C-alpha cells in the first residue's frame, strides 16, 4: 500500500512572553519551548518521518530573539532529507514584516504564503495542499479551490477554526461540510491548542495536534504531536506527548485543618512528588475552615515554594460557623451576619458571590484578625 509517514505539529509560539510567570521562570519557559522543538526534530529523525507538517503560529508576536531564528534554522537543517511544510497562522502571518523572511530556509522547506495552492512531491506520490494567513485575521475560509488527484495521496496543511455552517469567524473559518467535500486524505490543523482526537468526515481524516507545550493554566494537560501514516483513503495516526512540563489545576478539600502544617500535609498527600517538582500547579483550596484560621495564600506559597517547581494558590474556602446561631447574637458580629443573611435571600447569583465574600471577610475582621484585600 502506498503510504507516507508524517509528523504533524502546530502552535509552537516561540518567544511567547509568559506574562503570568516571573521573569526567571518566563525565560526558562521560553528556552524550554526550543528544547521541545529539538525533541520534535529528534523524533522526526528517529521515526524515519518523510513529511513534517507545521500548522502555523510558529512565532507568537512581533518580538523574537535573534538566537531563536538561528536555532530554528539549525534544527531544520538537521532534517534535509525530510520534506517540511509550514502554514503561517494568525500570530505569524506571512507578509513584509514576517519572521519567515529572516530565516535562510533549506531547500526541503516550503511555506504557504496566501491562497490555497498545492505542492507535488513526486517521489512520495504525494500532493500537499495549503494556505497561509497574510494578516492577523482571515474572515473568509481559505479551504477552497480543491481538485483532488485520486491516484495520489492528498494532505492539506491549514491554520484556522472549525465552526458550524452558518457561523462567522476571524481566524480562517473552516466548515465541516467543506472538509467532507474536500476528499483530502488528511487535513493537519493548527490554531486550537488542545489535541482534538483523530476525526473523520466522509473520506477525510482531520485533526488538531494542539500545541507541543502548554503556556498557561488555560492550556492544561499533556501536549504533543501527531505521528503516523497517511495513505489513500485513510490514516494510521496517534497522539504522542512531547511536552517537558504540564500545567495542572487541582482542587483539594482542606476541611478540618487548623493550621498551615495541617494544610500542607493534606495538600502534599494528594499529590505526586515527581509531578510537583516538574510541573506548573494551580491549587484551588476548598472546604470549610475554623473561624480562627485566617489562611493567607502568600504565606502558604512561601512555605511550599521549595517543594514545587511552580505553585499558585486560590483560596476558595469558607468559614465553618453556625451563621444562624451567630446572627442571633447581640454583638456587632451578630448584627453584621444577620444583615448579610437577609440580603442573601433575594440576591442574584452574581450578588450572592459578592455577599459571601463580604461575609467571609467581615467575620475575619470582626474576629480581631487582620484582613488584607489583596488576599481576595
């Protein structure tokens, strides 16, 4: 059976600013994106890949380190026997200001620079279709003008957003019906940063590889590439993790704890030592705390910082008190609680969240403990 072995990756976002992180961790994370790309190139060599597909957003914005450009060029030169195709995305459109024009690409690299076109690879009996962003926004679909050669393998490389039939989108709207009608054997997509699964419409298989390494807590879990074979009328593809670190959000119930040591013991008993030393963690604390225990995120982070590679704490606990009983107390605290409970009865959902936070802060303040608005 005539088949082609491919590696599909997307959304590298080199030199992304990592604004949520400190400068030190941000600089490390930028360098680790380069390490992940080297790992992808290593994988292409080890697995005897014939075609490397990069589905856009290689660059993140209008700023890039010159060393990054040299690094990309050096890595691509390691795979001169592999055909490389790139489809520029909304973050790195191909135009006169493009970083693509600053790299001396080897002859095995082809960049799609605008409207849909195709490139034939005769020795592989292969047609590669592709289009590229020319601006940060592409309001009309680039998936058009397709005339598949049925005696060859047809692959398409595209950056864009799959949407429903009557919807509009600024990021190259890709319609499911157009995928169905294309009769392309495999469409390698970029733009969504989560692996989509290997999907199929009619005779066409398609997938988002997702980004190879997360850049924030909105890009959680395993990140990687798609690797395998494409043949006429089908594929044998799978997702392969390549990320060095993961972003992980974890909710932990700390009900019943009375101090920081107990919280830390509970927290660490729910997590793996190996995982916390290499990944980014956002811990959301849940449950009810005793009235006397005013847990502060900043204090807890200071106590935990040497145990985690990176940790962020969200305190979403409430205070364990009998509010109804306290509201009957003829004290300032009792009157305050009674007033808040009365307002809660008729409050909207949004107002209830504000009132609950006010209740928590007020009780802590009236319990003669310091309240810092920065903790909320």
